[in-house]
């Protein structure tokens, strides 16, 4: 029998590196972590279709073939094993293409497939602003589905689905901590100047990040881990607004990254749906931190809502996304007003569209630098 020809894409394909603690199912991955070893990491590469249409943010794209799981040893050999080599190839490819290595942590209701497709969409969208990205997707075991609202809505079945994903995100913390430590080791193996790295976590991905940082702070947060990322962006973070308080889960992010942007917006998903599921808890991605005064100096809270371009005539992006997709929760990857600012921040460049909310005279101790709002260009 003749072999089927490989799939080809008119716009070409992008190679995405991934790490996951999902259970393996033949050449793919299941919805859950492996029960016997929930922190086990599998690494590899997958080819995803390029569309060549950066503003078609909701358009579908295909996987070109099943994932190539190149890293199976779970870092048993932390310097020369196949998992370590996969990270080395990721950084080598990024350097060869002059791309920024980006650790991307997806949010609620993403399958493995949807997570890697989203990473390619982000790469195309941010690439149109001049920033080449080399994503490493950490795919925690979200179920990748959302229960329809005809069975009690979010109050009913969808809330239980949210809780399942939230538990899975938290349980992925130890695996993510191990990955962060191994990324640091891979960066240290690069000859010459260590490359600049960046981190982008969206929505419930920040819940996974928070629990990863808790695990990291139990012996893995060494001096060498400091400044691993040049910039970390927490977009629409679905975590409690008090998570940056002293002793809380996100506090050491200020050590892990040289600069941190807490990107907030008037997101009804977080202010309503997530608050219902979290018993009224104020969510960081909507309200910002409870207390700006306790934030380390390298963390800046930026309210993106005033600078989003969706309300400008002709600026809403095409292809049939709902309000939930286009405005309320996915602005970081499909709003042109936010794109330029995030690209500059991730690349370590000035962000001139951020306007401080107060003057130095109004707020003492430099606190004013910690809260800004994005302005329309």
C-alpha cells in the first residue's frame, strides 16, 4: 500500500517545541496527567500550519503531523539526555532565527492541540509587530472542553468543568517547577552570552504558574534561577488578587524575571464567571493586586482596557469570534492596541504608551511606577 503524502500548508509550517505532563496516548496526549507520575515531563516538537494572515486571529489551522516526542527520559540525564537535548535544540533554533525564546503557558479549556495552535497564532500576530518568537509551550492537562450553557450555564456543569481544570492546573505545579529549573540549565549550557528569555502566561495558566513557583520555592529556587526571564507577562491572570502579597505564591516571580507586567483589563470572564467559581474572590487579571504598596519595584501593573483598539471603527479583527474571544478575555493575542506594547515589553524595549496613573508628588516611595494605563496610539 502506498504511503499517504505528508500534509502541506500553503503558508508553510512552524515548528513548536512543547513540554507537557499529560499522559501519553500513542503519538499524542490525553486530558489527564499520568496517575503514577503526575510531574513526569515529556518534551518534543510539533509542526503547525502557518496562515500568513496575522490578523485572522480566530481562523482555524491544522497540525501537519502527529507530535514528535523527542524527550522521553524525563531529565534522568539532566545535561545530555533526550529531554535536555530538546531544550538545547529549542534555544539553538531560536538563536539561528534571531527569535525570542518564549515559555507560553495556556489557560482554561485548552487541549494539547489547541495550545500549540495558539502558540503559532501568537507568533504570527506578534511577528507582524516585528518580534520573532520561538515558543516553548507548557501544556498542563486541561480537559480542553467547555460544557454548553444549556444545562444551568456556568452555575451548572461549566462550573464543575472549571474546577476540574483549576485542580489540574494546580497539580501541574511540580512539573512546571522542574521545567523551569531545566530551562535554566539549558540556558547555562549556551556558549557565550546567555540568551534573553521571556514568559507569557494567560488566564488559568497563571494558576499553574503560581503553583509552579510554590514548588520552585521548595529547594529549586537557587541564586542561579534569578533573572531567568528578561520579562514575564501575566495576561488576564485567573488567580486571587492577593497572590503577590509577602509569602504568597507569585511573590518570587519578581526574582525569576528581571521585569514583570501584570496585564489587567475589564474582563467580565474574570469579574463574573471566575468570581462565581471562586466564591466571590477578586481576580488579579480584572482588579489588579489588592495592595500596590507591597509589590517589588520590578513589577508594573498595566490596565490595558483604555488602550484596546476593538472599539475603534474598522479595528475589530475578522473571522467570527464572539465577544468573549475578541474583547473580554483574548485581547493579549488579538488586539492590535495591546500587541505593540507587549512586543516591546517582551523584547526589553521602552513602552511609551504606558501612562503612569499618578505623579511622584502624589504617591511617595516610587509606588506610582507600579501602576500604569495603556493609551491608544
